[in-house]
C-alpha cells in the first residue's frame, strides 16, 4: 500500500510542470475575467467622476443660492432698494469672479399688482430709467417686470422690463418659489440676453421676496405678501464648463459629460454636452413628441440623478476610447502568475496577518485624527464666532466663555470663570423677571429674550440672550449654554432714524409729522383734563428778500437763529415745529386764555426783531403770528392748524402796516384786530377777505 501511494505521487521533477500548468490555468481564468473587470472598473471610475462632478455642481448651485439669499436679505432690510444700492451690493460680492462664472446676471423682478402697470412704469421711470417699459405689453393673470439686473452690460439691458411671468417655463418656477418660500430652478429656456452668435441653453434660479417678517400661516398668505423675486440668470454652457474646471479628478479630461433637465436623456432637454454625442433640438422645451437619445450613442454611460433647488437634473459620464488604461493584463502576466503560485500560500498567510494588523492600526489612527479635527473645529468656532458664548454648570457657575463674550461684557476668561452667571446683572430687572426666566429654562429647556446687563466698565448695555439646557443620557441638566448678542447699537440706530423722520434737518425742530402726533396726544389729554391747547402760526416777514440778497447760507443761518429764539420763549412742555420754508408752528399745552396767548405772540415777535450777531448788520426780520385755541376755534388738530394758519394770513393781509397778531374767533363772532396798545373792531369780517372763520387780529 505504501509503495502504491508513493507511485501515485508526482515525481519532484514534474513539480515545475504542475506549477506551470497551474499558472496557465490561472492566466486563462484571468484573461477570461479581464473584460468583466475592465467593465466594472470603468463603471466605478465613471461613478467616482460623476460623484465628483455632481458635488461640484451642488457646491456651485449652493453658492448661487447663497447669493440669492443675500439679495433677499438686502430687500428684507430695506423697504425701498434703489438702483445704486443694488449695484453697490452686486459689486460687493464680485471680488471672487470664479464664483460668478456662468452667471449672466443677478437681478430683481417685481410683482405688479393687477391694474397698476402704468403706475409701476411711471414710478420706475422717475427713479432713473426713463425708457422703462414692461414687455410684452398686455394684461395677464400674473405680471412682473425686471427692475434691477447686474452687471449693467449690453446683454442685460435687453432684458430690462421683461415680464418673466409671460413665459410658461419661467412662470412655473416663479409660482413654485412664491408658494414654497424656497429657491427654485427653472427648466431649460432661451435667455433674453442671448443672440444668434454662440447661443447657449439658459436656466434661472428664483428666490421669493416677501413683505414683512411675520410667519406664514398658509401658501396663500405667501402669495398675498409677495413683493417679487431675486433671481440669477445662468448660461449653462459657461456654468458647467467652469464647474468642470474645478474638478480635480485625473480622469476628467478623458470623459464626455452630459447634463439633461429632468430624469430622462431627451435631446429637447439637453443642458450641456462636452463631446458632441447628442444633437440638441432647436427648441429644447417645446418638442411635441420627445424621444430619448439612442442607446448606441450613449452606451456604457453612467447616469447620476441630481435634485437641486427643487428641480431635477440628470448627469451622464462616459469615458472615450482614449480613456484611462484599465486592461491590467500585460505581457508579464504569465510570469507573474507562475511566481504568484509559488509564493501565494506563504505570502497570503503572512500578508493577511500583516494587512489585518495594519488596517486595524490605521483605522484607529484615522478615528483619533478625525476626533482631534472635530475638537479643533469646535474650539475654533467657539473662539471665533461673533456671538458671545458662556457655559455654566447646573448651579449657574461660569465654566468657560469665549472671546466674543469678553468683548461684550468686558470680563476675560480668568475673571469670569468661577463666578455666578449673574455677574452681569444690571439691576433693571426685578426678581419676577429672573424667576420666569429660570422656570422657562427648567420646564422647556431654553429661554430667549432681551435683557439689560452691566458692562465691566459700569455702562448698561442691551443684550439679546438665548439660554439652552444641555442634558445627559438620564435627562439631567449638566450644562447651561448662553448665547449673547449686543443689540444696543441697533436700538440706537433706530432712535436716530426716528429722530431724522420726525425732525427738521436744518433747525433740529420737530417737523409736521411729529407736530401732528404731539398735537393729537395733547388734544386727547386736554379733553380728559378739560384744558386748552393753543397753536401759534409764525410766518417770517421779509425772509425771501434776505435769502435773495445774502444767499441761502445766510438764510439758513437766520432760520437756525429764529428757531433758537423761539425755543427760548416757551416751556419745555411746549413744542416748536418748523412747518416748512419760513413758517414755524408752536403748540402750547395747558393753554391760557386769548389774552395770555396774545402776550406770548407779542413776546415772540419782539424776540425775533433784534439783530442777529452772527449775521450781517442789515439782516433784520419780523413776523406775523396767527393764534388759535382749542376748543374755542376748532374741534380737532387739522381744524386748529387751519384756524391758526388763516389767522396768520389775516395778520399779514394788511399791506404796509406793522406785522400783526391775529387770534381766531368762533365763526359767529366778529374779528377783533389789536395793534400796538389799541384795540379795533373790524365790523366787516367778510369771507372774501379771508378764507376761514372771522379772526381777532392784534399786533405790537
């Protein structure tokens, strides 16, 4: 039996042939599998390249959406954005031109309410676009017009005034954006900016702009508050070409890239094609019987669907014949197979052990490196964010603050750590305020609102505070994280804007808007207290002559001097207003009787007549004063102003006489004129002499 077994074993000299035959078998199997491997590897590389290109497209569309969000923010911050402001805004983000490659323009199209086309055109023409017209003309259910479009080149000038809602593809995207509130990408179309020289397929990216900042309760409310759309015009050829330039995949130059609108490769929906594999229809959006591109022309193409800005694209990648070498079977294949057979058993065992150890070590190092990067990123964000951050333990003891907190509070990390979070307490809030705050934090896990805090230097600042409770696995509070913004300057700016809106820029006096507000308030208070409210209408005599002779600078200085003298003659509770030009109005609360008001009017006239030291010596001024008192001469604010105005004109009406004071009288009383120290009764207070009720005139 033993000898038989030994005879069945191959002789040692035959072992090389056995190895050779085994090598041939392995080689033949490798050749058979080479085509399958090549196809699989080709598809893998195409998939990797397609993923790289799709990521680059997503990044570019995200950049474009960020630009649109900035435009929406611009219109949200201002009720009326001018053409110059929009141009400056556009120039502010055109420093990096790479982000704008493929963008033909960034613009704003306004929604036009029904029946207001002519009014809208006239308003835009008055704002500096005299040739502005809405195109195409006519009435439509939804109308819009391109108002701003940057850069202001000859291509974009062709689109000004165009009603994008007049074209179905654009209108669908505009309505979808308006009802959803999100950025929406349109289908393929021909841009208004295109000419017959090298035309490209275009696409538009829309973002809605709404009036007000309240939350929306329904899509219909979005539509009702819609002001217009911010949009970006994209030439797809330039856009995709610039995106491909950013792809660093080494196989990029050997691949044909196709991009279709939708989820099927239809010639009518072709957006971009790099190697002439597909002929695009002359009308890419209106073909009646669309058919997919022939499979023979796009054989072995890898397709990747994209969902960008609520719209679908289909990306195709196909390697050309000159693509990457995927064969992997050279002339040394047989020798490699023979050597591999001899060494495979031992090498496989050793290599398997080494590779297993190596992979385990590498994965551990990668996980640690990733954790370190995440910790470094979190620390960098914590220290560089402009929002003040403070972290406390459950007892409110400060554990850590960032640099922004130091800038806001004045306390450094060393100074704040170990102190209670009430370190910044200003004393302006009572205990009930803080009790409500902590109740909200404990019960709901967060609190947000505005709070007055004391800076380290003692100043009181207004802050916006957001406190969040951090819980552990057992739902127990382990930290409190507070986010702090200083909003003092924002409120100060609002106060300055309010002052500009309610005061005369030359004299600093109240303007008519503030006068009407204060007069309405004074009348309401007087009705409750049964008191009088008076209005003195002061008009400067001879101001035009001073202005014409000495110039506007002297005239302005004179108006300032008059304003200062008038303010010195009244109480702090009274209001002096510049009505416009050389007219001033004084509102006297708790007004006395007509006699005292006459004395005040004489006092006002006398204070204005002396020379003004800072002006030329021949600059002299006098005044005429009309006086009206509620409830004697009018029933409301407008009537009181009209009565005082009429009284002032009655005082000026006597040409050649000294300036007069006229006190309004009830309509059933004769007018009484007072000049100097004498009193005269005008027996003919006819309406022809004065448009208004009879008046009592008096003067110094």
